[in-house]
C-alpha cells in the first residue's frame, strides 16, 4: 500500500480504498499526446516532458479540481516521441473568496445552524426564525415558525426536516416550509441533532438525550455530564457528542454512551471527521486532533478565540468562531488563521458544505449567510 504520509501529500484519504491517485495512460490522436490522471482539490501538479529522459522541461502546472484532468500536448514537427512525468508540488497559498448571500447588518437576528440536503437548505436561529432555500431557487424565504424559542440545530431524517432548540423544542417539516411541533419527552434544552439513516438523536442540557427511529416516537436517555452536551454528529460508525468541561462521548446506537478522556477542561463545541482524521473545537482556541476519536491531542491554533464550528470541505478542515475568526488546514497540524473574516459577522456559528464540496455556507449574527470558497494561488 501507499504510506500514509504520501497519501496526505497527494491529497488522498488513507482510509478510503477508492481515494487514490490514478494515471490512465497516454493516448495519441493525430500527433497530440493526451495524458489523463486524477487530481485532488488544493493540490498542484507539474507535467514535465523530455526526449531523452535526462533533460526535463516544465510543460504545464495544474491546480487540482478534484476530478480527472486531460492534458493535451502537441509534438513539434519532426519529433516522433516524448516522455512525460507528473509530480505533486507544494501548493501555493490559499486565499478566501467570501460572498454574502443573505442578510444585512440591519438584520440583528442571528442564524445559529444550517443544513444542506440534496441542495436544499434550511437555516434556523433566534426567536424561532426559519428560512428555506430550494435547490432550484436563488432566493431564501422566511417561513412561519410555530415557536419563538431559539432554534440551535437542524437535520434531515426519514424524509423530514427536524429542528431543536430552547425549552426542548423539536419542530418537524416535510418540505422545509410548513413546520409543526413534534411530540417529544420533556427535555429542558436541546442543542444539537444528527442521524445515521436509521435513528435520529438530539442532545442538550445536563446530558439530556432523546432519540427516535421514525421521527414520531421518541425515547429519552440521560447521560451523566457536568453541564450541557453541545454538538452531536454521526461519523459513519458512531455518534459523537461534545460538551462542557471537556466532555466527549461516543455511542454506536445513540442511547448507550461511553465517555472519552480528552484531558481538557474547556467546553467543546463541535466535531468533524474527514474519513481519516477528527477535529474537535472548543472555547479559548481549543483544537483537538487525532486519527482515532479515542486518542486526541491538542493542536496549536494561534488564537484564544472561542471556536464554535468545524467542517470538512473537499480536502481541508474549516473552523469558525467568535469575532468572525476563520481557520483552515489540510492536515489539521498547522492552521492558517484569518481574523476577522471580512464580511462575516461575529460570531460564526455553523457551517454546511454544498453538494460537490466546492464551497461552504457559514451562518452567524446579523442574519448573515456567507458562501466561502478556498482558492489556490
């Protein structure tokens, strides 16, 4: 197999057998050799050519786009053969392209979470505010909410949207536009909600956990924690929940939970998984990183800002937090920090990547919804 360090250098995923660099060979059509090979986002490639395998000439530099690239060359008149080699070079700097999609400074309402399902988006926020954007529409639309309680998270499960929030509110909708209260156990506060395709789980105040296999009948299970559970995700194998005072939990079924020793006391706000690496973010610039959720270590972030959101976007981890801070890293070892992000209101509460992982939507205060793209320079 390919060494893990080389996989990271190539931008491929060492835990995914389908994530590999592939060279499909050289074809020749009327004296125009064509090289076909796979590329990864945020990785640069150099194509060099030679007629004698001794002297090489740089022919083209390519920015990876996450798909197959076809390089077409033309042989000079009288030349009947040419050798090629492809190398991965150190990427250039990554710049940010930030576009305000919705919201103005005059709108003081904060969006607290956002979810993408097949190109359809729902964002939720303070005072029970809900907005919906269909995949085939350019504009967001406010929809009527059956609650004035703050809504902290949203998810899609069993052909239904679900939103959770203050006072243990759970809302559901089949179309993202018409919402109703769901009948759920009496839980004081729900922060987050996630599903594994077969069960949906919501977590909140003092270890309160509710779950359902159909979105109709809910079961309450409590976890012993010192304060709150802030975020829950499904990583493909298990549910993972973060919480106050360094609390980190895992569960195969969302009902029986195991505590993980993080050796930190700061609040943990969010967690993301790339398929090969976990990143957990928290208060005062806390970042925990590891290939196993059970073996995390601190990563230096060069910021003491509270970090509320983390996501994996097509080859890079992205972190957002207080004061509009934005961090990003390919390997989650060294972080590029921009503070504050121009056009992104303080704080950044949540992220949601688009379908093809080419950009990420960030939501925050002042009703802001931003599209953030990374550009390789």
